[in-house]
C-alpha cells in the first residue's frame, strides 16, 4: 500500500511540475495570454515580438506570471538594456517569488543586471526575505559596460540548491559560466517576473524576450568543429560548435598540422567568443597549399569529450577573379518562378574552399560587409537580402543574407558591382546594363542576367544575356545560357580627355589589364613626353589617367601612340592605339553646328542629332549641353549634359548624340567610327513631325539652334520615317530652310558620323560672275547631283534675276524665280 501511495504522489509531482513550466517569446504580439502576465500592464508593450518598457517618466514597473518551479529548474531569457546600468537604472529578473507584487515584501531570488561602479556592470544573484535583500553571488564578467547591452542568460538550480549562472554577452547561445553558489533558503515559489528601475531618460530602454522556465536540460553532446579559419600564415582560428572547456582548449598537444608544421606554440580560447580557439604556429603556412589539422581530447563545459577530428584547410590568398559575378537578378518582379527578390550569384573559379566572411560587396558607392559565407571549389554562392533569405533557400542552399542590403539595391537600368577582399583588394567587378538582356520583354522584369562563359572572366555585354530558364534564373547552379564564349576581341583606345595641363585621360573600349596600364609609366615615344604616374580607374580599368612630367602646350594638338604591348583583361593586344589630346578652347556661336537630325526614327531605331566642329578649336563637350526650347518663354527645356567626362571635339569632326547609339549604328551600318557616337540619358524633346534642338554651354548660352519640321523633307518621298534631315553646307545659316535636305536613299537615308550625302561646298565666285554647280543636276533623291547651287557676286546692287529650269531636250520644267531683286 505504501508503494502504491508513493507512486501516486510521485506521478502527481511530475504532473504539477509539467504544468508549472512555461515559455514566452511574444510572437503572438501580446503578454496578456499564453501565459498571462499581470502587474503594470500599461507600462509595457510588445514591439516586433519583443517585450518593451514603455513609460514616459521615472519609475519602477513590473510584470509577473505564475511559476511553481524552484528546484531542478532552468531559467532562460534574453535581455537588452540600451544604457549602462546603475543603482537607479537596472532590471531585476525574479526567478523565485512567493508574491505576485514584485515591488513589495516577498521571499525569493532575483538576478540584477549591474549597479553603480565601473566594475559592477555584471550579474548579481540576490536573495530577498521580506524587504531585505542580500547578495548571494557576483558574476565574473563585466557584461553591461556599454551604452547598448544585449545578453542571453541561463540560470540553473539543482535539488541541493546549487545555483549556476551562465551568460552570452552577445545575445547568442555561447554561454560562459558567471558563477556558482549554494543557497537553499527559499525552496518554494508561485511567481516569475521582471522589475524595471529607471529614470525618465531610460523609461523606454528595457527589452526582454525568449523566456523559458522548465526542467534542467542536460548536455550530453560532445563538441564538434564548425570550421577552420586561416587568419594569417602563422595563425588559425578553430571554431567549435559550442563553448569549450578552458584547459583542454588551451592544451597545445591537442592540435597537430600536417606537412611538418606540428603543434602550435600557443592555443588561446577567445575571450568574447569562447567557442573559438586561436592557434599560433612558429613555422609559417605556405600559400594556397592544402593542410590537415588534427584535433583531439577537447571538452565542453559539461565534460563531454569530442572524438578525434581531421579537417583540411588552405592558407588561401585571394587573387583577381578567383570569385566572379555570374548572375544578376536586378528586376525580379513580376516573378516568373523564383521569389520576387533581388540576388547576385558568385562563382568560385578556384579549387579552394573560400570563406568570404568580412569581404565587401559594393553596389554603386554603397558597401555591404558579407557575413560568414563559404563558397565551395568551382561552386556558387547567392547573395540576397536578409528578408529574401528564406524564399531563396527553397531554390538553393548556397545562399546568404547580406546585412543592410535593401530590397531595391540593384538598379534596374544598370550599376557597377564590385567584390573586395580584406585589405581593399579588388577581386571582381561588372558594370551591367538593362541592354544586356537583348530581349525587351525580359527587360521588364522577372528574368536574371546570366554570364554565358564563366571562364570569360571580365567580358562585358557580349558575355551576358537574359536567362532562358523556365524559372527566370538559375541561382546556385550552372547558368541556363552556359556556353563557350571566349574574349578574342582586341581592345582599342576610343578617345582621350583633358583633365589639366599635366593630366590626360585615356578611354578604352573595354576593361584593360591593370598591370599593362601601370606599365605605361615606363612608356617612351608616346608623343606626351615622360609619364610620371598612371592612375587606373577602379574597378573597371577601362579608363586611366596619365600624369605628365611636362605640361601640355596651349593651342597644340598632340598625336599620341600607346605601346603595342598594352592588353585587355583577357590578354588580347591593343588594336587601335592612337589618339589625340589638347588643351580645349571655349566655343563661340557657330563654332559647333547642328549638322543632321533624325527625329522620326525607323522601327527599332533611335533619334539622333549630329554635331559638326567647323572651327579650328578643340572644344570640350563636358562643358556643353543639348536641349529643346520653349519658344514662348524663350528658355531652354529638356536640358541634357553631353558628357560628365572630358570629351574633346576636334576641328572637322562629326559627333552623333543619341540616347541609344547602338540602335543608330544598327540602323545605319555605313555610319562613322565608334568615337563619333555619344550616348546621353534622354534626347531633347521632339516629335515625329518636328521640334527644336539647341547646342549651348553650361551657362545656357545658345551656340547653335535648329527648328525643324517635316515639311523640310524632300516632297516626293512616300514616307519620312527613318529619313534624316541633312545640312547642305555648315557655313550657311542654320535656320535657312534651303540649307537642309533629306538624306539620300543611296546611303540609307542617313549619314551619322560621316560627311552628309547632300553636302555641297561653297563655290568661289569671281566679281561680276554667276556660277552654276553642277551644270546638269537630277533631283531624284538618289544621292547624285540632287541639288543645284547658284552663286553670284556683283559690285553693285539693283540687279534683277529670272531663273528657269529646262530638261536635256530644252523643255521648260519650272520657273524658279521671276524678276526677283538680288542682294
């Protein structure tokens, strides 16, 4: 009978203990249910799943919830205090209390975080009997000395009354023991709760979360090795899966490295990260060589001993393009099959496992530091936002959330991306554009840009295209467009720019080899004299500044020839290596004229304006604009800078300005060289039937202006779409209607970057003469003798002219002028 009674009582005790356990992470958004907290309810709120004090004045506020566990118990909770604690500002966590009112007399124990004194920002276990409090234990660490303190705390008490206090000062689960003490004074409880003591300045600066009270969880799991981190050629950090016991962790005999390195000189457990041990070796590790680290006899704080471990590591030193950008999802909405979040895929081109923790991902000018990010040999790693991490994990396990990366970090139209290793070492770069999709439908969203050939390390537009995957992208795996596409195109010097009399700028057609650019410092016979310094533009290396030993001379055009050994990023030798540079002059009216306009583009084409430098000056277009004009108010509209960089416009040169020069070149395949084209953001306002275009300086002084309309075209054309208006003679007035004509059909109705098909030079006329050029003309718009120029020069006024046009048979075709008074 006694045995049966004992069994029932024991079972009843287990049932009571089970019901007394509780946990609350406030994920339900309240503290009034599951469990119910009572006290100063009006002084607390739940904010983003965290319990927060929310008062407006100094005071003492508390909340309590029922709990009957006092022995063989474990208490866990998370605390943040946004101040350094003192006697007047500190939290108390009541582990045991026989009263619900935690502000009054009671019997129990509480844990206090900090008090007055610079060395008292630690945990204090206090016993309270009635209104008297006694310190039972002081913690070993000053955990709360900062202005913002986050910690996770664990307290256990066994059946004999032995209290053990643990804490992780980073708020994680790497607990270090703060102290132990036996106190069996109070063994019964009814309540658990928190008390906040505060001045008005800290009335909102207490935060609590992740409360759990229950049976002691026994640790029977031995520690393991999470990863091996190479810090330097003489130093390793071993990251264990939990806090390791100090003596075994710091025993150098427990560690051995292969290839004759042996045991370390020292082994030191990290103070702030007690799951990490720093190993320092006398013999340095070789670069990019595989080693094996053997570990044995390491214990955790519960005495569990890990088995023997052997792991490989490499003293990896990063070099350019070890990691490359391989896929870019800049415009994820509307989603095709992937989560509607932005991402960047990286590719490891090496045979090493690389930890990218601490590397910098830069988009535009914004820099984000990567967290722990392991990328396997020849593998892939996806970077996304922290909010998009869960969704992306459904498609690839090789994904990390980048702290601070916003949901719209990647500009849809394009941006420059860089990957930078510690020490500001540039590893990879790309300057993507929405033109790279090569598909207007996919440009609208939901499709990623994929690299075609991952071994074409620095290829630009020619090596990227929209994904063909049914999901819209291939994050974490081989690209859907993967193919052999090597870079065999030789680079060219496009143009040169002026920075100051001792600095000129080189503009190349693609990314160049950094080493070959720096070698220009030793170049001779370039036409510029000695070069003192070379400054490549990072990260793309498509631009470089040359600092000259001797300043440029005024009004002298320098013919420059670069060394033939200059190469692009892929090693291709330079093709066009000649350029010109000069100190630019100021442009005056009619120095640069509007020479050709396409305002009604063909399907797939783009509007353009061609400028012609008719002066003997070198003019820097960086100081000029293209615009339209409000003819009523007289001010310029749709103002667009021609260039943010120095763009030298030499005498006799043509320049085609468009918002899509690629489309212009595709429409007019006989157009001029690449240097004759300039992309701008938007074109001046114009319609298919006409408009006004103005060339002006940055001070908005008009240097040339052209008001054009459809009626200026050749009247016999059946359609004006895709037909440019050409200036006949750049020396005649811009607004003279007879100085413009439709471009000839024989040249495709446009000559962007070339001499106009309708160009007619001025004919020298002697005194008293009348000239006709050509003698026979054929206005059939075939590009040959379409126009007739009549010139005259008399020494006095008063002459009257009549002009008749006849065909070859002498038949009158037209009376052009009848008895008109000449100038």
